[in-house]
C-alpha cells in the first residue's frame, strides 16, 4: 500500500512534509509511526532532501516536531490568518542552525543549494525542511496554500485557481455525498 499511501508526494516540499498526517474520516492520523515510515517517505524525497543515516527512532523524534511546526504555519496560511509566532520562531531557528545559499542551476527553475556551515545530517534535514517552508510562505505561491476540508483528506495543497475548494474532484464528490448523508440522518 506504500504507493497509494504516499500518492500525493511530489508537491512542494513543505506541503509534502505537512501532509504526513492524513484524515481517516474526519480524524487526523499520523503516517510517520516508525523509522521505516520515515525512511519510505524520505526515499520519495531523495531528489531534494539528503537522507541521514541511520533513519532511526531518534530521527523520527527530530522530524515530527519540525513537521508540526510546518503544519502550524501552513494551516494558518491556508486559513488566511497571521502565522503563529511560536511556530515562526521555531522554523526560523531551524533554518539558521544549518543555513544554505541558493545557487543557479543549469536551466530556469533549477536551483542548487550550498551549505554555509557544517551540520550533522539530522540538523541539516530539519533546516532544509524549514528553508523549504520559508521559500513557500515568502514566495508568490504563499496565498495559494489551501486546506482540502473533505472527509478522508484534510491535505494541504496549492490552489490552481482562486475559488478552488478541493485538492481534487474526488474530494469534492466525497464531501458533497457525506454532507448529503449527514442531512438525511439528521432528518430521522
Ligand atoms: Zn482533498
């Protein structure tokens, strides 16, 4: 089930990080419950994140709080709210702990990064995730961050048009049929 589980991967990095929780029905569940889960997720992101070795319980316990900070700011952005100060401070501190400079790649849109300071791989991973979050929320896509409020989804995504309400048409269909079912059960 790994492929289906991570099927939305390939979005902006910060969004992929935030989407490591997922709704079953209306309740959020954790998708990173073991080092193996984290390794599988990291393998999908290997083109843009260096995978620390080992991927162990200690790394999971570093990753999850970072993911929660990312979730906090992206959900606030999706709600059109100001960013929560404690999460902003945490993300900035993570980025500062292992800063990188952006370098030109070989074609437009291709970016390389170069580490400014030495850092252990776990600190680098957390900093790269923080930097990706900063890039997203300070760039032109910041106002396109949205939350899909469908049952069984609850994923963050980038709106392709201003009035887009669901991350994909299936979510819209599911949300409408769920509401219809709830209205019917409310009448009985
Ligand atoms: Zn959705």
